[in-house]
C-alpha cells in the first residue's frame, strides 16, 4: 500500500535552503520516491491553515518512507536545512 510524506515548510533563509533542496532531491532520487508536490501555489479553502510551502512525496509503502527519512542521504539534507527553514513532516499510509 502506498505511503506519502507530507511536509509543511517555512523557509527563513532561501539562499541556504537551496543546499537543502539539492541534497533532499538526491535523497528522493536515491529512494525512488515520486515527487507529487514541491512548492506551488497554495489556496486556503477552509480553516486557518495557510502554509507557505507544501511538499508531497509518494513511496511504495510505509517502510520505504521511513527508510528515506532515516537514510544517510536525507540526514545530510536535514543538516543543511538547519537554520534555513522550519518543517512539519508526517508519513501517511495511502491507498
């Protein structure tokens, strides 16, 4: 069953965040994830949640999503992101 990682990102240092984007892209490719959403316009339809940047990645299953998050490649990306953005991230089992 597919699994998705959904991230809400608030970028505070766009220049430094470019390094995170590069490294996270490499980690995404290494783990065979499909990028469904990465940035793009956000329109609030209901409620008070107004995220500035959303990322949605699709994985074959929850184990693959967890492996991506725990991977050495993604840990390098997380280190590069430190001080450049705040992130809220969840993994969700899909259909």
